[in-house]
C-alpha cells in the first residue's frame, strides 16, 4: 500500500513569508554583471554617436571642398565654352562674308567673253547694231531676285527672217545665256540704208528690204567656275586664273 506524505506546513502564512524573504535575499545578493553591462552600454552609445558625428562632419567638409572645386571647374568650363561659341560665331560670320563675296565673284560675266561669244555665233547675213544690258527685275521684299545677273538685249539687222531665227538658235546654245529665256521680241521689214552716192544719182533707186530685229535673253546663272573652259576659249585669262587660285585654296569647290 502507498502512503501519502503531505506537508501542510508550507501553506501556512509564516512559512510563506520566510520563503519570500529568502528569495529577496537571493535577488539582492545576485551577480552585478548586468548592471555593469548596462552602464557600459549607456556610456558607449554617446561615444559612438559622437564619433559618428565627427566622421560625418569630416565627410561633409570633404564634400563641400569637392563641390567648391567642381563649381570652380564648371565656371572655368563655362568661360571656355563661351569663348568657343564666340569664336564659332566670328568664324561663321567670316565664312558668310567670304561666301557672299565668292558668290558675287562667281557670278561675274566678263563682257569681253560674251561679246566674243556673240561674234563667234552671229551668221554672216546678220549684223549687230547694239548690245544693251538689262538690269535684274526687283524681287519681292525679303526675296532674292530671280536672276541677279540680269539679261541682255541685242538689236540689229538681218537679210531675212530665217537669218534672225538662225541667230536665235545659235544664241540658245551659248553657255553665257539661258536658252529657255532667249526670244525674238521684234522683227520688222525696213528699207536698207543706201550709200551716200545714191542720193546724187538721177535714177531713183529703190532700197532693198531688210529685217530689223530685237532679241532678248537672260544671262546664265551657271557659276563662272563651271565655265572655265568657255572663258579660256574666249580669252578671259585673268578671271580664270583667279578662279583656279580660289579652287586651290578651297574657297570655291572644284
């Protein structure tokens, strides 16, 4: 048989008070390491915070120095970029002026060459009395003239209308004139002038009929640098030499 040993004394108030006092004594005389650790951590945290703040301050100082250097570099680069842009603007202005001069120079049509071209093309039965330059027609405001070179007007006499047509066809083959704008603007039969001795003759002489014509044409807008061969054939040596010099320097493309 089993026997139960129950100690009811532990449940008495006197015994419980003694137990609580022993536990309090045990807690009061415990290990002090946790206290030291807590104090140490409490002291270390401000030290770590101060060290971190000091490191951040140093980094901020370095960053501020780098930013100041970068700002100085940006200012220097902006100044250099401004100088470069100014040089570019001056260069473009010089190029524009040079190109304008070259364009004007390249539109030169020496009258000596054009008159020689007319002499080479005129038929034997056609005579030229006058050659007049026609100024270019003013263009609308802000627009360049359609043909800045202008044109020419040729007047003279021919034996027949066919001779005038042959002369026109010959002119339309000229490199100095625009074929599409070469046309006969007037052609009429007139009496041919008689020699001075005819007025003293007792026998009346009836003058023959001839054609008095007027031909107009626009000067070609082909650059003079593209007409070097024709200019050389017409004896315009000076202009050809200048054009070739500018081609060698690259001002005018070959």
